[in-house]
C-alpha cells in the first residue's frame, strides 16, 4: 500500500508528501476534502484528474481540512492510495432520486457486490440528506462483518450548501461510497466525544425527526434554559457547549446530538440528527482538555483493534468542536498524531455529522460533536 498526501491551494498543489515514491499514474483512489468555494470550480477537479489520470476521485466539501497535523480552510486536502492486492468499487446516488434518506442508504449498500467486502467509506451531502435515516438504511442491508464509516459534508460555518462528487465536479445532493475488498486489509476505527452527561435522565415525549418539542411532557426548550441558567441568554451560540447525550436503544451506549437552532416562538429545538420519541436523554458538557483527550481516546481505540500502527488515518471531526476549540483546534489532531507517530498519514475534515460504530465492527451510528477515526492498512 502506497500513500501520498497533497495540499491544493491558490490553484496549485502547494505541498506534497510522498514517502512511498508512488507513481501518480498508478494511484487507484483519491480522497479529497476542501472548501465548497474551491470544489465548486472546474479547475481543481481538472487539475486533480490530470495529476492522477487513472484514479477514482472522491471529493467532499468541508468545514475545515485536515492535512498532516494542521487544520486549514480554503484548501483541498488530498490523499492518493495505491494498493497491492486490495480492490475497490465505488458508487454514487442522488438524494432526489429516492423517497427518503433511508432508501438512499439501502441503495448505496445494494450497489456493492458483497463477497470479500470489508469497508464502505461514505461521504454524503450534509444539508439535503437526513444522516440518521441514511445510517439506518445502510445498517438495514449491510453484512455484519462490513465496517461502515464516513461523514456528512460541511460548508464552513455558513450552513448554506454542501457538495460531494465521484469522478466529477462535486454537486449538492450527492451521496458517494467507496467499497474496499480484500483479505490483506487491516482496518480499525475509533470514536470519542469527551462529553460528560449531567442532570437526571429524561424521556423524549414529543419529537418529529430532528425537531424536539417535549421532554417528560414539558417544553424541551424550557427545560433546556432551566439547566443552562446564565448561559440561556447566550442561545443559540451557547448550545454548542451543551449538546444532548441520547440513548437510542436501552442496550446501546449514548451518542451526542448537536443543537442547530432554536425556535423561541414554538418552543422547539432542531438537532443535527434524529431525536426519536421514547429515547432517553441527558444534557452534556465538556471543557477544552476533555475534547482534546477524546481524540487521544479515539486513536487508542484504533490500536486496541489492531496493534500495528496504520499507514492511513482518516479523521472526521465536527464543525461544532472546531468552533468551540477555536485556535486550539489543531491540538486534537496533534493528539492523534502523538499516538500514531510519523508512520501514519493523517487526512480528514470537519463535518456536519460523523459516521462510525460505537463498538468494534458494530452497526454504524450518526454522531455529532465527536472525533471519529478510520484506519486503513494493507499487509504484504
């Protein structure tokens, strides 16, 4: 397995790291994360295609690009892969062609041959697609031995439009997936948020998709303001500091749901993921050190699955974490680098939703405010 990482900036390939002496003509796969403004232009895709003429090209807009141990904006962070024995399949669907995100998720899985399939890496539109339903659709048809990870595209902090593309200039409404096949693949994954639940456990009693109306038959926003106290006057900005910890199933570990907006008139809150009625919730909080430590924990989880340090680690974190950490945001990437070392190439992006299992090779889940890591290696 050979890897090269490149940074595209100001209409040129600004920096390259090619420790494997890869012949770019032999690259099989390019994965790139970049600003919507750059990826919307024809020139970046054309330049990538010229540089890697025989590769499949998967591109996704971001809320910040990860290149080595840096977090950047207004660039495209690219990683080129060449495998010795691993084979690839790719697919793209458009959300407008399906009745729901659930059906689109099923279609993604149906498009892959299942024999010897090990990993499906998904990059989805982050505005038009319901991430919770997409994940449910993929889990509905996936084989138990197949790992699914990925994320929802971002658009900086604008939340206007996200774009994704496979072998074409990225566009809104696309969902793409890459299937990795082969017995020589070594895969691992990890996810951790660093959020600490507080307060009593309550029950969601009225909700529709990702809009929350009532908790314990009372106004959800009223309860939320009561817990926030002095922070309530700073809504909706302060909501980033206090997401919900939600148990979607009694036997499952909780996931974090970030609050996107509030409606004071209707007393509702809108989240970046579904909030099913009957689920159990608690409020959550964290400080900067806890968020950074969570990245360390996610990397350690990867090594617990595979003791060999990976050649490639794809980091997908949340735009909310980037906003909260501010000028300390690179510390969570550096924390991962400290665990894996120089042997591992780091790439990734800040997203509008992260897709990863909670436990090794279990069903994937939609996360918010979470650092997720997908590690890929190929043994000789």
